[in-house]
C-alpha cells in the first residue's frame, strides 16, 4: 500500500523561524544570508549548537508548540492524504521534551486523535516499497533512497533546491509523478 511520509521541520513547519524568534534574530535576514550548502542552523545563525539546544531544552514543550505552520502545510498534507496514507516522520532531538513537544504540536494541528506520526532517528528504516519520504535534509533523502522507498528533496534555502523554496506546485507535481509510477 502506498504511503507518504512528511518531514515536519522545514517542510510543514518553520523551525528556523521559531529559533530566530527566541533568539531575537531577524528571520528574513537570516534566510536571505543563509550560507549555500549549509543545513545546520547553528552555523547559519552563529550560535553554537550546545548553547542553542540549552535554550530550546530549557523551554520544554513550549519551544515546539510555538513553531508556526508554513502557509502551505494544510494544502500539502491534504494533497498527499488524497493520494495515499500520509504520516509525519520527524526526528526528535536528544531531549525528551522534543518528543512530547512535537506530539503536542501535532495534536494542536490535527487534534488529539491524530496518530499517524513516527518520531524517529532512523528515517531510513521506513524506506520500503511504495513509500515516499518528503524531506528537506539531503542526507535523509540519500539514506532513504538506499532502501526500497523513494525520497524527494523538499526545496529549502538549507539545501541545493534553495531557488525553489516556497514552490509547492513543483513538489506536488513530483509527488503526483511518484504516485502515478508506483504500484500502489
Ligand atoms: Mg526537516
């Protein structure tokens, strides 16, 4: 059975925007000057990762709950859901509130009966026949494509598809092409 796995941060919601908010950084400026080829936000904002995580972890669930949906999140999720069973596949941090915060975020978005999520460090384990991952991290896409599934790189200023960031039409066409080509 065909299934679509959607990454959260950078695909459906604005993790970078939330980090900019709590560190009082200008998101537009950060994005405009994002170093090409860099996916690590700590490098892009010039705050060491341990320091950044210390602040995030100190906020508990509230950090995660405060992450805003991208404008296209509902459109993209509903588009996928109309094609195939659609799940959220998101990697937590080492801190337990990353897990609880992401679950609460999902409940706020989809309601407390929503169970189609997988919070895992090993996204590639979900790479099976007729599964599609949509993810903005190139490494995740490469690892997933080593399995039996297929992964599409979601356009972002953090990856090589930076020029297409925000172009949901393109990604929907690629998802539809995958669906039409898979055996269901
Ligand atoms: Mg991501």
